C-alpha cells in the first residue's frame, strides 16, 4: 500500500520543523501544501528536499489545500493520503494506526475523532468549538444518517480512488461540510478511530468573521445546505423535517 502524508501549512514556522521531524519517522512520502505563507515557511521547506511541496501564491484556504493534496496523490499513483495539520494538534505517532486501519480494507475514509475515546491526557476543548462540532455531528446524523463523533478533525486517511469520485470545491474551513455530504452521496464507507485531543492554543483564529462563533456556525450551515441542494439526496420524512429546520435556521 503506497500512502502519502499531506500537511496543509499556513504561517506555521513555529511548528513546521518539529512536525516534519516527527512525520518522517512514520512516512516515506510527505507533501506540504504551503498555502501562501508570509512567514519563514518557504525557507524552512528548502531544507527538506525530500519533502514534496505545493506552493500557493496567496492564501487560498484549508479546503483548497486538501483538494490540491488529493489531486497530487492521484497524479502520483498513491493508494491513500493521510492528512494532518501542522500546529501540533495531531500526533504523527498515530500515523501507523491509520495505515493499519487502511490495510484492513473496510473503509474509504478513516476519520480521527477526539471524542470517540477519552484519554487521560486529553486537553479540554474550547466550549464554543465543542458546541459547534456537536451541532454539526447531530445534523449529519439526522440528515445524512452518518454517525460521527467528530465532524471537524483534520487527521484522516482517505482512499485516493474514492475521493477522486467526489467533486470538491469548497476552499475554506467549511470544507468538511461539503466533504461529508459528498461522501454519503457517493456511498463511501466511513470509520472513525480515536486520536488525542490537543489544544496548544485555544484562541487560535479562523480569520475575519469566522472568529465569531455564531457567524462561523451560520457559515457552516450555509455550505451544508448549499451542498445538499446541488444534488439532492433521497430523504425520508424525518430527514426532510430536519432539513427544513436547517434551512429555516440558515
């Protein structure tokens, strides 16, 4: 099984060397998507010629970085792409757990969950982030009949052939809302595995209006509703009522 570890990066000079050092212990093939960083990221990457890079001329967004990583993996013939963020919220030491689950061949998307199993060293989640995550998980279960305990964790393994069946174009932080709808629409198999919950910087910004929790949730609802409307799913009466409530709130 040939797998790629892909890391979206935006102004992560503080964490990048440590994350790359840790990832290289568990992966031979690594891709960094430098999403228009204005700090020393580009210079730091020059010291890692063995690491593949994609560089955006400007900040295009977290979702676009993932989309580009999927495209890179497909073009280079990888079977799986494992994604994680570069702010030390994910432990590269857990990469082998994703690889082992991928080898079991019972899922197309293996999604890390910070809430599936309690770990004694887990950090408490910021209250507003946890509330929004729980709200979106409930909507996904009600409308998509997909049970998740963590809808926003960026630590995932994706079967490249499976994600190539999706038509992803949401560039920002609302990318998971589009992703989950399309996974269900395409009939992809989804499994969660537990990952550590680490919050080194609880006040880390999303940027602009999204720093305000109510505006961020509204944006997520708008993207979710829009994606459902692009190619409607066959919904039963209960799902339809849940969708109507969502549309009214959006």
